[in-house]
C-alpha cells in the first residue's frame, strides 16, 4: 500500500484511536554487530522471544491493524505479535 492508502485509512477513522510503535526484535545482524540499515537480516531466536513477549503485552489491548516494513526482521516481528496478540487482521506492509 502506498502512503496515500494509509492516509485514506487514517482519515476514515470514526473514533479516537491509539497508535503503538514497536521496533523489531533482536536480529542476526544485531548479533554480528552489523549496521543493518536496509540490509535484510532475519530475527535471532532472542528477537523471536522479544516479539512473543510483545505479542503477550498487546493481547491485553484491542489491536485492529498491524503495519510493518517489508524487511524480514520487521515483518517477522509483526507476524509473531499478530499471532500472539490474537489480532484477526493480517499484517499489512
């Protein structure tokens, strides 16, 4: 979705909304002390545990939509959070 698509969705909000921003979990790039930028490293096992813990935290809140960067570490984090939080909507990139 382009940023214009996101703008349209935000403009259509019919009620007050909360926004949460979550950084991806620890990645293999973090493990190797690589400055990652746009390099596409997956999560490490610690990063997956971070994402599961975040998902547990988000499970206590009503999460309607999840958006993610298409980078592996961000998308994997979002997918785990979505699953753990029980959010019915698929993750959007």
